[in-house]
C-alpha cells in the first residue's frame, strides 16, 4: 500500500524525530537536576497532551462527541503505546546506550505484521515476508555485541533489559494495529492528545507513590532536551505517526523502528561518545536493506 506524497513527509518526520528521542531522554536523565524516568515520562506526556490539544483546538476546533467505542479505543491504544511501549523503553534509558535502545526496538515491524495477520486477517505480501526476517536478522547482529559484553548495556542483567525492550516493542505494535480502526473518526491531533493524556494520568498515579518534587538547578542542555521531547517527540511526531498509520500499511508505518537506529546510533556516537560495535553497524546496513526491499515498487 502506498500513501499520498504528503504522507511521506510525515514518515520522514517520525524517522528523524523518534530517532533522536532517546538521546534527548539520556540528556534529561543525566542533567544536574535529578529526574526519574517515570517522572520524566509523566511530564513529557502531560505537557505534550495539553500543547497538542490546544493547537488542534485552535486549528480545527474541538474533538466533537466521542462514542464509547472510539473513546475506549483511544484510551486502550494510549496505554499500549505510551504506558507500555514508550514508558518501558524510557525506563531502560539509565541502563543502556541511547543508540542501543532504538536498535533493540527494531522488532516492531515484525510484531505489527503478526498482529495485523491475527486481528485483521491480513495477508502480507511476498516482499514484506522477505523483508521482515532480513530486518530481524540485522537486529540480531545489532544486539549481539551488547549481550556479549560490548558495553552498550550498563547493568549486570543485559537479558532483562532486552526482554523489557521487546515487551515495549510488542505493546507499541499492538497499539499501532488497533489504532488504525480510528481512521477517519477523529483528527490525528486529538487522537494523539487523548492517548498521551490518558497515559500521563495513569503514569502520574503510579509515580505518586514515589513522591513528587520540583527539580531545582535544571541545566540548559537538560531543559533544551526536555523541550525537544515535548514539542517534537510528543506533539509533532505522534500527530505525524497517526497520519502515516492512515496512509500506509502497519508494516510500512512501523519502519521507523528500522530507520531510527541509524539516527540514534549516529547521534549517540557524536554527542555522548557511545561508540557502536562493528557488528552492530553491519547489522544496521542489513536493516536498511530490508527497508529498501519493503518500500520497493512492484515490478
């Protein structure tokens, strides 16, 4: 399935923005003001939801009256994608390199295809069936050095980090497939705002047990990284992602999980000195080859 020309601009946006997200998360968590991953996620999603709702209301008006089905689906996909997917990946940020996190999340297209086949009885094309295992093989090459002690995971339990990241990928993929059922029912801005708002409320309740305190002595870089997460990571990219979901197949929409590692690894290398292993770089090349195969026109 091919989307309109404008949809490719939104696809490029999520490639670049979400590829930079975990670098921004690392900068926020390593700044002078102590912030936990959970509190960072609450602040990011809460501010993003309010900003996106305000902008969408000014441009397009209110969301209108939602029936139970649409409201429930918005809430469910918000929990799956932003509480399960994004929050779990953010929780791994203190224990893994930013580039490794986005590389390990590269199984999202595989899970999307599986859920699409099961829930929507969709039959993937031969090109997609060939591209997905190729991309998965590249991902194995990416993850292998970290599991063998290369240093991309800074904890004594690297397998646990990989498993949590795969759970994050699974929940994000399920939310991606289910979200397509909202196509045409609600504007992308309102869909993303409601999803993040629900997620912020749930995470806020969960974080209340650990206590809240307003961070003091916030560094300039830390503040700039947080602003990037809110404006681009939680406003521009989610709205673009919904446009992409409505214009492409779930497999194509989820290719951001393959391209993001290229952006994430390069930024982590240049900014944080997170030097990737040679095998991981070769794995990224294989992953990009799988994307080229998936996006190639028939004939």
